[in-house]
């Protein structure tokens, strides 16, 4: 069992979250305190973090495909790839 640094509640290791304060010191907090401190519940935070990783890799892949298309197929395909990359970035980074 661990103790929350904010509210001193006992919580199991599975629920404990490691957080850094303004001074850069690590502390253990519960999900309720995380929501109070950040204004977002932890599940939403984790979803957004994973979405950001996936967006990064999708855009990187699209850029690589765009460069390949530009070199092998010409300017028209390269412009199409740039448009596709922008669309992938815009639609995949929207979080509701």
C-alpha cells in the first residue's frame, strides 16, 4: 500500500500515479488528486497521450511516403502526399 502525497489516502500500487511537482520532485498521487491538480481525469490523459504517439507515427509515415512519391512519381504525387499528410494530422489530432 502506498500513500497519496496530497490527501494521505492509502491506495494500492495499481492505482498509484507518479507525478512531478513544480520543483521537479516525484510524488505519488491518487487518480482523484490527479484530476484536481490537472483538471483532467487520468483515463482521458492517457488516451490523449496515446493518441499523440499514434499521430506522430502516422504523420511520420505519411511524410516518408510523400518523399518517396515525390522522388519516384513526380510533383503531382508529392503534392497529393502533402495534402494527405495534412489531413491525417488534422483528423487524427482531434480529441473529443
